[in-house]
C-alpha cells in the first residue's frame, strides 16, 4: 500500500491554465533597436507539473534589461559561440534573460509556492523553468526584490568581480569608469571610492555628471558628448595618468584611455556598447603604448565570479546596511514597456540599473 502511494505521488500531475503575455523579436535586429522590432504575444499556458520533473512555474516580477541582449538578437555575432548566456535568439520565440519572481507551483524539492527566486526567466509574465536552467531561492530578503536584479544580482557581481579581481586595485590609485551612471559603472565607482581610490567617471548628460559627483561621491566627472578631444579631457582629469580603467563602451574612449594610461595599468573590459550598434565605431588603441607601458587588458563575464558570490553578497550587503552604497534603479512598469525600455538603453535614457516591473507580487 505504501509503495502504491509513493508511485501515485510521483505520477500525480498538477494541471494549471494561465494567460501569459510575452515579448519576442520579429526578426534579427541589426543596428540600433527600435520598439517596432518586437512583438507582444498572448498565449494560454497549460502546465502539467509532474512531481519529480523538477520543473518550477514562476510568476515574473522584475526583468533585467541589458545591452548584451542586442548581440543575441543579431543574425550573427562572434559572442554567440562563446557562452550560453550569449546564445542567439530565435525570432518569434520569447526572449530569455535574468530576473526575479515568485514560485507559483513547483515539482522541485526545496522550492515551494510563494518562494522568491532569481535566475533565467523569460520576457513574459510567467515562465516554466525546467531542470538545468539557473534558478535560485533568494537567501537575503530584507531588501526590495528589485535589488536582486541589480546591485545584488548580476550587475553587482559584474562590478565586484571586474573591479576587485580584474583591476586588482591598490589604495590611492586613479580609476576611470566609462558609462559611469549605468547599471555596472555606478557600482564600480562606488566600490572604488570606498576602497580608497581617486575616481572619475564619464556620462552623456549634465544631470548624470552632477549625480556622479554630488550623490555618488566621484572625485570628478565629465560629459563626453561635450568633449571634442577625449585624450585632452582625460589628461585634464588625470594629469598624473590613469592606473585603472573600467571599460563599458569601447571605441574611441578606449583609445583615449590607453594614451593616458600609466605603466602597468589595468583595463577591465566589461562591455563595448559603442560597437553594438555601429561596427564602424571599432578602433584600435596604440599598441606601442600597450607594449611599452605593459598595460593589461582583460575581458570578463559575470559568470567568471560565481564562486565568489558569497563574498560579493557579504561585502555589498554590509555596505547597503551601513548606507555607504547608493542604489540607482530605473524601473519601467508592465510587460508592454519592455521594447521601449530596451531601445532606450542605446539612447542613454537610463540612469542606473534598467529593469521592468511585470507585477507587484
């Protein structure tokens, strides 16, 4: 009788029907994305959560909106071949990405209805997360759930790993951060200041520049759009040269930084957003400078630092609880706002971490 009961539990199915809206690309996107590149679909999800399947049905609350997704939308990008997170998107299929939600139903041990979770979900209202897809219960829940998309999520981990591990800072060193008001750049700048570095950032509006200096505590900042000569602008901000560059943009800015770099300078290449929409923006820094100044240039991905996640959380939560870190979030509301939110990244509309709130709870 006991054996029959166990067999029944394994085979029992929980059937649910849910109206689900989702966002996909109509076709491959080349160049700057526009809202018209996306389509909103409505489907009925019929789920059969078989106990033992390890499937988890998640109601999505916050979706991370990230520039790297544009490379996935292209017909071809060299990044497609390097990482699962960079896998190409299929037109008509729901876009997937990082986000936070709550468990609606679970066939996976350790996940129960109502649990807050973070991981790979879809640009949709509900996602059926299968075995093997990254999904974790949130262990720190005394902060807003949105924090786990940004400063306590991959954006924060990217900033932490890139600054502390790739840049290998020393107190008193001079640090430059491009796209410094963005989701990663603003956190890097704050980490660097707290570590004891001299920090300068660049951004694309007067409002962002003032925020960097007056709220986030950067030593200086400038609007790159108002500078006709980036090399001269950096020389003005760093008369004694740059030790560390956290690169979010690539292009001409990287070229200008190398010209102003000190001996044994380190460059952490987090992103090259200037090249995502314009391949002609690709430039080459002075290779003689790199050789004779012995400059280290290293690209990296947030996933490289998963093993340090506990250390990242401990440091960042400590800073948050002591009010030493400012959290910058730029939140759009409702799934219908996803196309505009994504396109806005490439116009420089966002301040801080861009995300879309799909539901309140």
